[in-house]
């Protein structure tokens, strides 16, 4: 490649150049090295004729013809020779210190005049795109940075590195955009992976927590035991329980319903245990009676003691809850929500086929009046246990609405203005209900029916899940011994005849079992026995009740009884 500044060949009569730097585009910048100042030559009229000048730079000099105006015979002094090429330092553009020989003039051109040579020697080359000739200034005390044979570099030689370039900026911007886009994608992937990981961890923790809760609550299939929580180290018999018996008295139609409210403070489990009215209890005199009769005859204290004997538990108090107080309690807590299993007619309705007061369905909201009607309702042909279970639903619904704060619950009890049976106080009942309410709201509450045999007794196989696990006791049904068990069904149409017959039989040494009341009446009474061995016992029962001997006959006997009696209109109580 040709260098536009490489014109310093001696053959063209131009002075050599040296590198002084680089322009703004990175191109080298040169300047002409000044030639040595030639001494002023006198005018030589023969110079134009080539005298005294060696055009071939041989170092010799042609002498002009001698001219002696006075013809003295002396030669004038020779004119000093002028060498336009040898007087200058050879061109060394790379600073190597070596010299290049002068190039002969291939065209044989004659040198320019002395004045032209003088001007050329004094001229400094002007390089386009350069501000002008400038010599690098050195401070007087600045040491020489480069010796001969070493190249000296200056900062301005590399100024092009900092020059802005539009294309470079575009490339940089594109690279930044691409890099940022890639980083955003990677960040999005990392966040997605983090979210998935967090979701998996949360689901795992929820699963483990749910299984742990079910294991602790004893609700895992195959691992739970009825009435107790798996993992509880305390034996069932050693667990602490607070028990209160509640008797619902139907002041409108008569009859009672009984349930035990149990707070197991060891396992944090609450339970309502429903007690059938046919449960056999032992009286103070050793005679056998039923729960319903005990509530009516023996009162709160006597019934509580008899229940403790039969169930092997420790009841702390008795809560008599008449139906008007139940209605007020439901209204105080702001109604209850339960799943009803039957349509209940309005007991105050004067016309038949009216709309029911309580509708069957899930999530039914009951007011105080509706709750009482549902808790005491027993459809035709239903067993007493069906009504008892409805009472249990109402009690659990009330507990879910009672305040869990003992002070607020006590205020609710005091607002009822009930007279409680000692030793139970308003504060004791309020605190007890608050604890049960907390369990009911947390899902740690259930209702269980005490299984009772047809004769009112408890069997270890059927009642163990309730008596042992929930109450922590042992079933001890009264042993009738040799006493004859007599079941009495009233078909006289007079309600009091059943009670009068019971008193007579108990006084006669028989065990009385209530057989219920017939919907209709019968004209004659019957005394039935199933086994021939019980014929004599049947005859003795008829005699005790004042019935004729002809009323004794063989037939079907109620379960659990030795002799069954159906009182008809011919029955005349001894007291009348």
C-alpha cells in the first residue's frame, strides 16, 4: 500500500519526513525534516549554465572558464560547491538509526536554482487535516523519554480509542437489550421454580399437619379408639373428667329426658351422653327402678347417686332444665342451627294440616320455641330414643352458640334466673358450659347414646364404649336376685294407674319395669307368662294387683321381664 507521505526519496529532491502523531481518524501524521541551512552563495552568472554544479551528485565541481579582466594570470577562487542531497540527513521514517543511500536521478534532471533550493529547505510540509506544524515542547528539566533507537509514544497517538462511534453505541445497546431480556427470562424461570418449590413444601406441610392432627385426635382409621385419643399416655380410668347431669322437664306434656355433659380435661374432648328412660337403677331400699321414675320420685340428689352407682362415674352436679328455660336459653344465645330429621308440628296450632313449625332439612335455624318443640317431639310409633337424640342435637347446638368466655357464659346462666340444685352454682355452671362451648366450636364435641338392653340393664359388650371410654367407669346394673321382674303397660286410659301399680308391685317385692302406655284402652286386664315355671309368679302378681285369677294366661312377655301385665279398664287400684 502506498503511503501518501512517503515522498522523501532523494531522487525527487524533497526533504525527508518524520512521524509526529495520529489524526482523529487514526491516520499517521508526518512533518518535513528541515534541511541544514546552506551558506549564502554569491551570484554566479555561470550557475545557469551548469558551471560549478555537479548535477549527478558525484562530489566534483565543474570549473567555469577563467576570466581575468586585468589578465593577471591568476585564477579566481573556486565557488563553493552545493550538494542539495548530501548535505541532508538520510530519511529514516522508523527511527532505526540506519541510513539509506541517495537515489540517483533516473531522469537526469538538473537541480533547481539555489534560491529555490533555499526556499525548499526552509519550507515545512503542511499535512491536510492537521492543525499545523508543531514541535512537541519539552520542559527544560524533563528528561529525555526516548533514546536513539527507541520509539516515543504520546497520549494523543491513542486518542482514537475514546472517539464515539455511532455503530458501536448501537451494538452496545443491542447487546444490553439482549442481555437484559435473557436475564429477565432467567429470573422468571427462577421465580417459577421457587413458587413451585414453595407450593410443594406448603402442601407437604399441610398433609403432614393434617395427618398429625388426625393421629393426635385418634381419627385415623385403624388407629383410633372410641372415646379416647390415640397417643394419650394417660390410661382411660385415670383421665380427669367433669360431668354434669341435665334433666329436661317437659312442663307442657309431661315426661323427662336425661343426658350427661362430659368434659374430658385430659384429652380435650366433650361429649353428650344420652340416657334412655328405661335405664334400670337401684333404689335406696335396694329395689330396682327406672331412670324416668327416679327423676320423678327421688329428685336430683337421689337420681345422681343412683347413676353414679350404675355407671361407676362421679357426677358433680345436676342441672334441671324445664322447657321454658330451654326456650329462653336458645333465644339468649341468638337461635341455633342444626340438621333436623323430622317435620315438627306447631303444638299450639288449633287446626290440623297446618304448616309445620320445624321443617326437616340441613342447617335449619331454630328459635327458642322451635328448639323446644323439636327437642320434645316424638312421632307416633317412635321409640323414646328418637326423641332423646333430638334433645341431644339441640343441646349441642346451644353449646356452639354459648360464649367461650366463662364470665359471659355465667352472665347468660344468671339471666335465666334459674334456681339450681346445690351444690351447683351459677358460676360453676357458666364456667363448665364455656369449656364445652369451646370444644363444640373447635369440632372436639360429639353425642353418644348409652346402649341399654330391653330390661334396662347394661351389658359389658354394648356399653363398654360409652361407660368405660367416655365416662371412665364400669357398668354395674342392679342385680334383681330372686325378685320377679314385672313389666306393666297401661291401657286403662288413666295415666296415674301406672304409678299406682308400680307402688303396689314394689311393696309386694317385685321388680317393676315400665312397659309404656297404649294409645287405646282395653276392657280387661291380662297377666302373661312365657315359661311354665313362671305361672305361679304370674298368679301372685295378679293377686297383688287385685286382678282375677282368670286374667293369668300364657303369652308373649316383654323382653327382660318374667311376667307382663296389661292393665285394662277393670283394674281398680287399691288406693281408690
